[in-house]
C-alpha cells in the first residue's frame, strides 16, 4: 500500500481522542507564551532552551517537568488559551470529540480558584465547538502523588461544580509505590455521583495494578494499560468485556516506559482482541498529534486502512459522548473507509 495513500486516508479519517492532558497538550508556542507571561515560573522563555527543558530523562523527570509547566497556568484566561490551542490541534487531525484530562487540585495549587477553573472550562468548551467544530468532554484527573485527600477533592470538584461536558474521574501521576487500591473510596464516591471511572493503570508497572483498577476502582476504560500485555487472563478479561485501553505510543517511548517503538505491546493487545484507542497523552511535550499516532501504527506495525478505521471506531465506541455524537462519527468513519476501499 503506497505510503501517500495511507497518509491521505489518516488525514481524512474522523477520530476521537480519549487520553489527553490539558497542560501537556500545549504546543511549544503556547508554553512560551505562558512562560513569558509568568517569568517567575522557571520555565525557559526561548525555544531552544525549552526544547532542552523538555528532553525527558525518564518517567519521573517527565512528571517533574509537567508539574513545573502546570504552575504557569494560573488564571482562567490561561486555561482558555490552552483550550483554544488544543481545539485547533484536534481539528487539524479530524478529531470530532475529545475527552480532556484536567487536574483541578494542581490548578488550584497554581493559583486558579475552582470557580474560575469551572467557568474557564465552560468558556473554552464553547469556543472549541464554535471556532473549530470540536466537542470537548472533561475527565477530572487526580494526581496519585497527592494521595487520597487530593483524589477526594478532585471528586468533590467534579461532582459539585460539574462544568458542562463533565464525564468522569481519572487517576494519573506515579504508580511505583502508590497502590491504585488506596483510591477506592474516592472512586466509589465518583461512581455514586454518576461519574465514569477512567484511571491510569499499567503504564509503568505490570498487570496487577490494572486488575486493581478494574476490581477496586470500577474502571470502565484504562489509561495506558500496556502492563496488561504480560497477563493472558487479563487480556481475555478486557477483550470479553470490551474494556478499552487508551494507547499512547509516542508518550510511552518519550517517558522511557517502552525502550523502542518496535517493542511496544500494541500488536499483543490487538491480537488478543482488546479494544484499543489511540491517543497523544501530552502532544505538546511529546511533539506529536493524533494523525502521527495512526501513521506510526502503519509504519511500525503494518496496520492497513481497515485496521486503522477499526481503531477509530473502537475509540468512538469507548467514548462517553452523547449517542448522537457516537452515531454521527461512526457514520463518518464508515463513509471515509468505504470511499477508500
């Protein structure tokens, strides 16, 4: 299959994106704008220095850099700047709907009141729809480094403020030495409030924490989840129940959780029948976009147009979007795939 044909197919393919962090989405130009707006933040204000700043030496270094950039987002207008840039990037990859992970406790710690954060998300969501035709949903992400109190505050914000587009609660940050099970009370409260459970698990550790996310946190989708590849019983469980994994190829290489792309367990997951949706995680920091992630699947793993279309469909099925959005995007995918066959 000629590479140009696949490139054109991917460029035209309608998509959703389900694993995308607000702060990490910021393109270099946006980070530079915020760094110059808040020069006391310690983030470089010149392009070359910023590139060196974002040359990650491993997962813990990535978390440190992410936290420092997060501290540049101090006002509601800063949040809207991020969402404007994010929506433009999504539209360029034919993304119709995205679920954006926002970490409200970290935003509060950076200086934004929770009321201002909620209003900025409402304003940014309207802007994304009107200016770019992109629908945004919110997953409010607890940082595991802040423990159960931080997760409880996250759930309280999500359930109490519930800005338009709110769909669920997540759990990001470090996994080593921090058990998913410790967050069960917060996730129970979230589910009781009608919020979906979408924790990260198995990004940097093995299948045990994925099992815990499913059993103790009631996970309906798993962020990353690549550790599941080591457990055939877990793969079968995910496949039988249609529980999707949010796979972020470039992210996994950039943070060092996978040494090289060719070692990524994506083929194992697909062969086992696990629903897989592709995502960028932190596209501004990893210098990627969703079209590039799809093309990596073709270039590295040999996935053809119909397989790529099926990954796009899997994402739509796994999304917590309105049914009318799901039907519309699936119909668009079928139209593009049919025209290319």
